C-alpha cells in the first residue's frame, strides 16, 4: 500500500467515502435520446447525486454494448466530465426490452413529463419515493418526451412545478432536479432503516451528507 501512487490512494479514499451515500436500487433510464451530449450530462448528474445506475434505451444503437467501450467514447467522457468512468451504464434496444428486464428484477418505474393524460400524475414535491424498494426513473426523448408505452407500464408520472412563461426545462436540468429530490429522500430513508417498510432500524443513523472537502 505504501508504494501505491498518491493519485490512486486519493481515488480509493474518495470511493470509500462516498460508498455509504449511494442510493441502492435506484436507476435512471434515458429513453431514446437524440443528443449524445444529454447522455453524458445525465451520467454526470447520476454520479454526482449518488444514483446507482444508468440505463439507456437506444434503438439506433448509437452506443456500444460493452461498458468499457462506452467509457472510452470521447463524446460521452467529455460531456459527463469523466463520470462515465465511475458509473454503471447499460443499453437496451427498445423500451419494451428495458421494462421487461426491470420488471423481472422487481423494479417499479415512474416517468417524468410536464404533460401526461390518462395516468396518475403528481408534482415532484408531492411524491414519496421511498415507497418502492427498487425504483427506475424514466426520462423521455428531448423533442417528443416520454413514450406512450413507458407511460402505460409505469406507476405514475412526475412533473416539476413551473412558475414562469416557459413551461419546460432541458433534459440535463430536469434530470438533475428530479434525481436530486428522489435521491435525497431515499438516502435519508436508508440512513435510518436497513430494510423496506421501515424495518431494521439502525441503532445510529448513517450520515446523509459528506463533510466539506476542506474539513476532511
């Protein structure tokens, strides 16, 4: 260990520090993105906010199947500010295939959209995102939004309250806002309980925030 380069030691130390803060069984799903830069931005948000994984529905096969190949893609690495090196990413050929995979592993899904008809819909601040032991949060295509199939197979639709003349946000911004709220709730929950339904209460809650860098 003494011979390990300083940079590797600092990376290892950082990885150990953030491990308790990752939100287990929380996945962000990007459905059919058209702009490769948005994939990188969401990967950056996911990594920074402690979300566990990213799934990408990619029917045009613009991304490689192999994660190692993806990590070496300059376009993704640049826009994610290298977060793709530290984030698990899996691609799917279709929305149906992704839902089948998630449901086989007992994940429930919610979709995000400012306007959805015929589906339970709530504002972001109204939701309890600890109710699902395993949760996938779907973000739709930049220009057309979430698909009808994703809405049909999800539990509900979540939207961000808007108070200005503009009633939409870009994908990078909206994913950051939504994932921050959901991850915050789930992190607070897992700091108190080891299991679902508020069972296995911890004798001493885990911390929910890291101390400032200059204090470590």
